[in-house]
């Protein structure tokens, strides 16, 4: 089905798939840098029943009708291109939601982790872990801190003592 789409619709679908199964219009608009043309693409994808409008308020959001469609679109991109898009998504989230960043720590950790920016991924994993600890979600907190340690190990980054202390203290606290 994806192969039958025009290049513009396929590209829109691929970039949206990197954001996730559901995505905010303004994030997609920010990273694709298209004007009204993007709305036309999304309207066409909704008409083809590939996407649905998920929410209009507080902001316009879409969702892939089928998770498999989203996965196929995601996998159709080269790994390097996916990494680049993940990085652009993370930077867009930081820019667009600067006034309420804590709501997006988990998403930022995910996208920076997939972008290959290990230092930013570690920072947001720590923040997501600390947030989970504050909310008494201890299993989730443990998972974020363990992921941060795994990223440190796999990338051989030498953490400054304060960050290393935060990770171990957060893990112990959870």
C-alpha cells in the first residue's frame, strides 16, 4: 500500500512514523518545514485511512490506523536517516515545549537515544528516572536509570562524578 503512494505522501508518512504511532501536527510541521502542503498530505493520508485524527484539542494530533503500517514506514528509512530524524524530533520537542519540558523527558530520552546523541539521552534518562521516583513509579525509575547506565557502558562515555552519583542514587532510591 505504501508503494502506491506518491513520493510526497510516502515521505510524510515515513517522517511521521519516526515520531511514533501518534504524533502532534506541530512537531511534524517543525521538522518537515512545510506549510499548507503538509495539511494536504495529512488530509490525503486520513482519506486513505492510513492515519486518523486523534485529537483537535489542546493541539492537533494524528495516529496511525495500524501499528504495522507505522512500523513498515519506519523500517523503510535507512538507519542513518532515521537517526537524523530522531535528532530533529528531539530538538523540535525541546523548542516547541520548552515551557513544559518535564512532561516530555521520556520522549526526549527515547528520541535522543535513537539519534545517537548519547550524552543528551543520558541526561533525559536521568531526568525521566528522577521524575518517576518523585511520582513513586519505582519500576519505571529503575528502568530509566538502568538504561542510562547501559548507554554509558555501550558508548564508553566517562560521566562527570555528579551525573554518576545522580544515576546510582536514583537507582538506589527506586
